[in-house]
C-alpha cells in the first residue's frame, strides 16, 4: 500500500513539475504587439498611428560605405532623422579597430526646401509648412512617405541607401503634386566640405562632401513629380570627382539586394519566418567591404569595419557563406582565413583575435579567447560545405595548425584551456570554458572528414576522431553538472549559475544532457523577452547565444519547443519595436544590427531545421525537423557542395519524404523515419 502511494505521489510530483515548467515557459513568452506589417513584396511597413513616440535605427552597407539611420517619430507624427555615414577604407592614424572616418548629419544640415514659397520644416511657424510622416518601409532600402501641410497637396517619398561600390550614401526625395492646382517646389543648392587633419590622415587627407543633386525650382502640375537627392561621399581627390547619378545608384542597390535574395530561398507555411530569413540574408551579406587587403566582412555597428574576427567571421558567418551562393561572400570568407593564416608560427603562439585596419594591424587585447578553436571549427565546416578541393587545400594548413594549438592547451583533466571566451571577460569563463571545448570537438570531427577528402594519411584522420571521442568524455566529466535543478552543464569549473552558452553541446551534436539543457534554456531563469540572458539573473543578452541555442535545440530533435521560441524571436525582431534583423547585445551596443548574427539566424534553418551536415565535398546528411503543423518546407537554389540544388521535405503519414533535386540532374528521394540521418551524394 505504501509502495503504491509512493509511486502515485511520484507521478503526481512529476506531473506538477512538468506543468510548472510548461507554465513557466508560457510566462517567458510575453504577448507581442506588432508595430510593422509584412507586405506581399517581402518588405515591412510601419503605418504611422497613435502608438507614439517611437525611435529606432538601421544600418545599410556597401563595399565602400555604411549608412546608419537613426529615426524617431514624435506624438505630432513628425519624423526626425540622424544619418551617420561610415567610410571603412578612409582611415586615420594610428591604426586601430575604429580608425575609420565617420560623419553625422542631422535634419538641420539638409538644404532648405520650399513649397509655393513656404519653407518646409518639422516644427512649422506662421511662415512655414509642416511635414507629417505617413509610413516607413524597410527592405534593403529605407523608404519614408510624408505629406506636406494640412491641404495634402504634396506627397514626399524619401529613400535612404548606400552605394553598392562607391564611398557614397544617398538620400533621395521625390515630390509629387497630388492636388488639383500647380505647385512650385524649390530646393536650395548645397555643398559642404570637411577635410581631415593632414598629419593624422592615413595615405592622404580625406575630404567628406555633402551635396545636393538636381536642386533648383520646378513647377509641378497635378500628378507630376520632381526628384532631387542629397549625397554624402568621401574622396582623397575632391577636384576630380565624377557626378553622382542617384537613379543608377538606387537601381544598383536594388539589383544587389535581388542578387542576395535569389539563392538559398526558404519556403515554408510561415510567412514571417520566410521573410525574416530573407532579411537576415541581406544584412549578413551586404556588410562586406572592399579593402586594400581584399574583401573583408565586417560586423558594422559604427565600430567594426574593414576588419575580421575569429568569432564573427571565422566561426559565425563564413560557414553560412559556403551555402549562401554569394560570390562576394565566399571571396571574403577565403580572404579572412588567409589573413589569419599569415600569423601561424612554429612556436604555436596564439593567433590574433582580430585583424583590423584593412589588414594592416591586429588586436590581441583579450589574449587567447579560444580563437584557434573558433577558426578550426569555421574553416573545416566552410571547406566541406563549399565543396571545392582547391580551396580546402589552401585552408588545411590553417585548420591543422589551429587543431594542434588547441591540443597543446589540453590540461590534466582532458579539456582545452583558454584565457577567456568570445565575451572577452565581460562574464567569467574560468581557465577552461564549455564554448571553446565544444568548438574544438566539432572541429576535430569535421577535420577528420576533410582530411579523408584530401586523401591525407588514415592515421592522421583516425587520430582526430579518437581525440574527439576522448574530448567528448572529458566534456561530460568536467562540465556536466546539475545547476538550478537542471541536468545540464556548468560553463566553467566553479560556475554555479545558468549560462546561455550551455547550448553549445547541442549545436555540436552532443545530446547526453539535451533534455535538462533545453529545459534550462527555455526556463524563466534564462529566457527573457529578448531571448537568452547571458547569465541567469542578469539583464544582459547577446543574440548570438540565442541563435546558437535555437539551432541546437532543433538539432537535438525538440522541434516543437524550438519552433515556439523561434517564431516568437523572429516575430519580435522582424515586426516588433527594433527591426528588421538579429541584434548584437544589450545594454552594450544598444542592440546594434551586427551582421554576423544574421548569418547565425540563417544557420538555424540550414543546419537546424533541415539538419544539413557536410560529409564530403559533394555529400551531406539531412535530419529535417518538420514542425507538426507544417506539411512541407523547402530550401530552393542552394549553392553548396559544388552544386546547385533544392531540398524539399513533405509529410507522408508518420514519416517525411525528403527530395534533393540537383540542377539539371535526377531527383534523389528518400523517406526519413526520424532516426538515422539521411545520406545524400551529388554526382
């Protein structure tokens, strides 16, 4: 009798715990009220209502410029804009991470504009006319629609965008007479120049020019339009500048956006996920700068340009470029790894964490952050996914050097030590941290596969697999722990509070503690309104850990849990208060749209939802995680493993039919019973 009662109590306790966890998860997902609306063309629009005031910012980039637009709308529906224009390849001395030049222009810097002799301004007086904003639209180009005065006779359409290939940003105005009477528009001619200090300027003094284009007076009949622009540019040769053609620049920008969006298209029943994926591709790919050191992907955020990092570029974004189909993205990836390879040395001193100033100097301020594990992980994944043997041969010396460096830093307990992690001491990481060890573990596995593809001695590739197996055991012994009631991991040896990066084993295919880890990640202790807190009890969050976690939870097979939080996160980032991309961190950086985070978002789908894992230059496995309320999901026009192909997953009874369709080739169809990964080889 006592035994039966005891069992009943245990069952009841288990039920209450499960119900409590479910309730806690519901509490951690607050209701979201959309500010923005998804449009049929894939853009998002904010129709200005009474939900004011509101402020936000967005960054847009080209090969020679980055345009940061901070905008706010007050309770009178007046829009205020600050434009910060960054010129990554125009630099000052001494060389450092932030030695680029940048200039900020507010609304008072604009040329004055008149309608029928009345000055247009935000705060109108008796002798001027006010402007009220009606809507703001985002899709690689920021567009604002405004109306002039109370008579609503003139409409203004503004567009903000960077040049694709010039040190130039453009703000374009289109005035349209929507009334019944002729209207006279007059725009003052404006040209302002500033030249940097000759002594501190690198190479030559730099001149920054703000200039109006197509200014003057126009009489508009009903229905007619007039367009003029304000251009922000940098040059070292102001006397030989060519005229700017804003119309051609806008077409080129739109063409680049279309080029980024064409390959690797996500098609699912969820339009918000599809759109967020497409937006993330834009931000991930646009932020590549053409420097004297070659193409360099840069995070942006008004701080990080013409420079590369072992985490943002080598680890986060480059494996995405291997499957993105973007030519410039792949050029930047290979260039980043080549740059790091220059610092290999026979003494196995750590590589720099960052190479800055167009490649002219380095940053080593945080010591070894586990950078070698980051590089080996990213480069081995990149080489396999890209599927080009010649590129892989170029990368192999760097990969094997980084693996050997990490091996030499294994301590007596069998795990790799590093001075810090990618948070660079913002939060404690001990002598050995979970992130560095998980990256090294995955790098060993990928490198064993890559070595076989390169026909290296079997003994060497076997050693990598053996080292990986030992490291997996030691990760469990060293980091495995019960924290806050969850069967999960401690981030470092003496860690006793939950940390966001406990998600790392899931992302690297270690599922021994998956249930406890997933429960911890989605518990109120870690999950906040903006994703994972870096540490339980702290307000600080970094999107990168949330993005890794969502991918890892999908890989672990907890599809419905992952999708609940992925939908919430995507909705918030695309249609909420700060749009339309993943962000870096808060409070630090005020949620900057750093670009590598967008690459991590895309990898949630390629590696998590579809479960793509490279097994060779032309082969891969799939573990698709089709949500229960979807009947299909597709990745179209994938360019990876040396081929172009589509992947479609369709529900068929309790199983899923997976079809891989190579361009110009025969479709490969397999049924997945949600157990062993499906293997595919492209001929």
